[in-house]
């Protein structure tokens, strides 16, 4: 015999946790939820590649405040990950600068496009088509790019980014938290992390 | 399948990516409209859409709404259904490329935030608390076992789910008999077509449609009664409309001038509750005027003289007085049937949900047989079943108090021995309680516990107040469902189940066609398929069920069920559906029943005289109007699947009452006014819909909303004596205007849906 009861705890239903999903509030909420425990937060990031790619997309469509916030968050995450890895912080730091200039150039172009309002849609399309394996077709769209009055440097910059992302896409395999952390101890991964941090630092410099 | 929602930073990143992808879709309009060649724009659009489709899962399955048995491809991202599209014609024999508004769009329920993802148990304060499967199953087994130990297994009851697959329903019947030790297992068929099953079984042999859906195309005349076809079975409604467009005749008898009546050559408005009278009147006219099929009657039927004698009393005057159908209308309907070489008789719950439903069906079976309209192309009887799998799961699979799978009687010693041996248990020879009887038996202390799977008796049983009292008082109640429905709120344990979109198996549709159900979504959270839950419970209660998948269940079932003997998953997949009876793997299945003989001892149709008995509920001075209940196109039964659909709710978000303009005026009620409707069982307040489609002494209300549950007015004790179907279609009521309040469903800015949209 049971009296009627209607209230069901949220955790027993398909209800999403209530949290802002976009913009700076979303990032703050995530940080709040994980109480600054970035190592725990990073557990929920499936792939570093995903993180990089998404960070670029977020930056592309974010306003200045959000860009800064994203930058800080990602740098902190990377630092946290590095803190867990057993070796090589010094070596990692040494490699930071090696490829930084090239990326800063790319970011120049990106920021320029963002300012002229052309970046969002273009970059999204580019990413989409690259993912769908239509990169070659995309590159035929030089006419389009010129029609949009994007200069040659911009096209080169975008192609560099796409080529790197393409390689990553073809070569990558799914990796979980522990896999990711193990991977951090390899030279290539450290180089890649350096690359990322350099982008973000470069970006931060431009924003200040 | 992909698309799992991630937590934390990754979740944010995922969201950002999704936003970026959405931007792509606006690319064409936003960036390139005036700067890019149109051809290139098209290329990009194609690439983007192909890419997006490439990320989706596509599989064909069988619809989980009504029992027409439409099949289509379902596109999902793993979490939710994004679209349905026509599948190959070989895989969709019933609907070709058609689907209705529910089958096409109404899938938000599957990913709805109220879907249960974990079992629920009561905490020390009686409130719900999330539980592990282990804890919930332990509590369930303890509850069941304590009733079995204290009172005996026969005090347990099971309500099986006609929404679930055949395989699962086979296990629900097996679980009741083998694990719990009770024959009290039944399902929603008791509330709808059990009188069809009873009436057709005793006249023709099988309690099912004799036709194939393609007989609609081959008929010269379709005779429809008690079926709001375009709303309750929209895709069949399309076939009927096509039949008319192709020049076929259509005759409709119904208390409401429903949309399909607009297509009819003859529409006759009748008073609800007296159908056997006008059917007998037509039969009388045909016999008296020698318009029946003497050869067919002679060779293929018995009992004609008894029927002839019984219908003689149904003179035109008497029929008109009882039903409102005039002498001319009866004669005209009879002539339409007689003129047609091939006539098909279709009906739905307007014939069956009566205290004399079995009589109504028997009268129709007599009519079809004396006119030779059975067993030939374009002829036959076609009850349109309601729940997606009520034919297969609700009947064929034998979760029934009196039958094992394949309508093998429990009372028959040989049948019982066969199942006792196969299931290693003792089975009583006396039938258990039917669903409608169960609720009365609980009141009398004859039943103590219930395992209710995928049903919502709090809303669907006649007499809501009584049903709720029984549910609250019962010693132990376990509910297995997608949601915490109105019934589950009384439960001791709630077990989260998955929908038809998340599992594999078969459904059997309204023309006996067994079709494949394929999973297109991942199960939500920790929810499990009914068969998995049943297996876990059975094994915790000392049995050794070892099914790896539903195919293994099907194999066991068909070995024990002659009409399904040759129906395997493999065949159903390869052949796009197989119609029973199909005794062995070499048998092609049966497109049309009774082509050579009826399924009776002598192979002939047993014509049975039907006397007139009045409905149990009758209008009086106190309750002068007759309420009849039913469905509307946009909603489905108690609404668990359709209420989560915002678009559908915009069309129809509440119940209403249809009133004839004359009736409304006499009570000072205008369209849109709140109306109090009372019976001897209770009252509700609903919005008036004033319409000519309904007769002056009749009112109609739909069944879809808990807030205004129309079964507050119906009666749990007015049942068909044979089938125990409730008298949903006839309740004496009175109405009165309500000043200054809205319906009991609360205020709403949305106009109530016209039933004929």
C-alpha cells in the first residue's frame, strides 16, 4: 500500500543538470562545478585534439572577454595536465617558443577576419567541410575566398590550420584520460602542447 | 551510436562545436548569397547535408503508435529521433510511403526530460528515491515473494503491455504462470477489442481481422461503423479515402458525423449503445428480400435459421426507435451491401466498448457471413486494433487469463500439459481475472499484488476513482514504464523501461502481420528492455532464463504456438512481414483467413442469433444525455507519448466535450464555455465544442488528459458479460454551464482541437 508520490529526483530522470550552456557563464559554471579541480575537469575532456579545435572555434565566435576567459581556462587545463605528468616540464617550456611565431601570424589573420565579421561563417564552413573529407573541394573555393576579399596571407593561414587539423584527424585515435596523460609524456605530445600554449599566449598578448 | 552528452569542460566544448555547425547552415544566406555562384552554393549545401546525414543512424522499424503497422526509416543522432522517412516498399507493405502526424513527428517522448533513467524505490518518508537495479529488483522480489508465501501465487496479478514486443509479451505470460503462479495476467485488449476477439472467435474461429490491408483496394463497398478512421487509424483512413476516390462505395454508421463520413455514399447517425439492433435490422432486410448469399450460407455456415428467426423481431419501427436509423437508411445500407460483389466490414471501438459489445460483433459477423463477404479478395471483417501490438502482444502471445500463446485455452488439459512441461511448472485449469475484473477483485480481497507493465490503468480503467482507490490500497505494486505515469505514483517500486525505439523484436499489426522492430536509439540511462527486466526477476525468483536476445525468445515461443510456428526473425526480416497463421517455415503465411474453411470444429461459420439487450447505462431524467468517449488525431491514449510533443500540444492541449448546437443552446452554453459534466460516478469540467457533427442527445469527450480524466464518469462494473469490456461508449450524464472558471485542466490560451483536423 502506497500513498501517491509524484516528485522524482532529477538524477533518476533524463533531465539535464541546469547550467548555462553558452558564453562566459558556461565556463564559470564548469569551473564552479569542479571547484577548481582542473585535473578532475580534464577527466571529462575526451581528446586534446578536440579541445584545441574547439578552443579555436570558440575564440572565433567569442567576444574579447570570452576569448580571455577561454584562454585562461585552456592554459590552466594544460598546466594541470602537465603537472600530473611525471617529467619534462622544463623541456616542454623550452619548446614553447619554437613554433610560436607561425601561429601568432595565423592568429593575426584570424583576428583580422573576426574584426571584419567574415570569420565565423567561413571558419565554420571550413571545419565542416574538412571533417566531411571535402578538403580538396574546399580548396577549389579560392574564388570564393577572393570574392570575400580575403587576402592571400589569410588563405595561406587558413590552409596551414586545415592541413594540421587534417593530419590530426587522419592520424588520431580515441584516447581517454589516462591515455591522454600517458601521451603527454611523449616528445610529440609535448611539442603539440607547447604549440597550443604558444597560440594561446600569442592570443592573450594580442588581446591585452 | 554517437552524440552522448559530455560533462564539464568537454560539454561546453561540445556545445560550442554544435553552435559552430549550426552556423554553417546559415552560411549560404549570410555570406555567399550575392558573391558565390549558385552551383557552388548547392555543392556546399549538398556536402554539408550529406555530412550531417552521415553522422546519423538510420534504421527501419515498425511504428509504436496504433496497430496499422506502418514501417519507415528512422533518423537519429543516438539521443533523439530527428526524422522519419519512407523505407523501401518491400519493407513497408501496409503503409507504402504514408505515415500519420504521430508516426511522423511525435517522438520527443523518447528523449524527454521526464524519462526515467534509474529505478525508483520509496524512502522512509514514502517519497521516491533513486535506487540501483540490484536494490530495486531485490525489493520487487521480496514484495512478490511475500504475497506468494502469505496468500499464494494466484493472489498476484500482471498487466502486460501491448506497447511491448511479441517476445516480451510471451515472457510476461510465462512470468505470470511460471514464476508467480497465477493465471491473472491480462492487458489493454480488455478495454478495447476483447469483445471483437470473443465475437469473432465464437463465430469464425480466430479473434482477428480476416482481411489483408490490400483488401481495402479490392472491395466494391466498405462498410464502416464505430470507427473514427481518419483520426484513430489515419493511414487506414487514407486507404478508405482512396477506395472512394477510385469509385468504391462507402457506408458509415456512427453517432458522430466524423471526417470519414464526409466521403461516404451513405452516412447514418445512430444513438450509441444499440448497434446490434440496426445490424440485425439490415440482416433482416437482406433475408426478407432474398438478398443474401444462399450458396455461401448453405455450404459454409451453420445456424442460419436461428439467425433468421432472431432478426425477424428487428422491424424497421423497432430499429428506428432504438437506434435512430430510419427504415430507408436500413434498406439503403442493405442494398449497398447486396449490390457489391465484395464488401468489407470495418469497425473500431464504437462497436466493442459496450456492455453488449460481443453481441454487436456477433451481429456483424452474421451479416458478413450471410452475404458471403468472408474469405474472398476484397471481403471480410476488419476490426482496427488500437495499440501498436495489441493483436500480437495483447492477444496472440497469450498474456491472457484464459489463453496460452496462440489462443490455446488454459482450460484444455493437453494445452496445459504442454506448457507445464515446457515451462517446468504447475498451471491451474481455471482462468484468471480479466483486467476489468482485477480491479473489482482487489476490492473484494481476492487479489493482493500487481506487476503493471507499460499500462496506465489509473487513467484507462473505467471508473477512475475506483481504480485509484484500488491502486492505493493494494499490498504491493510494481510499475514498469518509461515515465512516472498516473499509475506509477501509487507504486512501491518503479522500474525504468525502454521504448520501442530502443529495442529489438516484433510487433503484429491489425491484419495479423508480424513485422520487425529494430533499435534506433540507445537505451536512456540505466533503463532496460522489458524482457531483460523480466529475465532478471525470474532468475532472482529461482528460474534459469538464459535468453541472450529476443530471437531466442521468438524461437521458444513459436515452438509452442502453432499459428506462429513458421514465423522467425529471419523470415520477418527477409520477407518484410509474415501473416499468421503460419504453421511452419515452409508455409507462406496467410494473407486472408477463411478462404477454404473457418477455424471451427466443422470448418463452417457458426451463425449465432443475437437478441436485443439494452445498454447497462441508460439516460434518465437525472442524467438525460449519453456520453460517448474516443480519440483525436493529435493525441494517443493517456498521452504519455504525445504530451511531450510541443507541436502536437499546440493543436490539442486538453479534453473537450462536443455538444450539438441545439443541446448547447438549451443549456445556455456557447462554444468555448466551460461545462460541468456529471454522471453517477463523478464530475469533470471541460471546454464546450459546439458542433453539428454530434446528435442532440449524445455528447462526446476524448480520453487523453489526466487533468480532466473522462473515466471519472465511467463505471467499473458495467462490463460485457463475455469479454468483460467496459461500457466506455455509453454513460448517462448531465451537463451544466460553469460560471467564471475554466476546465479542470486549468487555463489555456489554445483553442481545443476540432476532432476532424
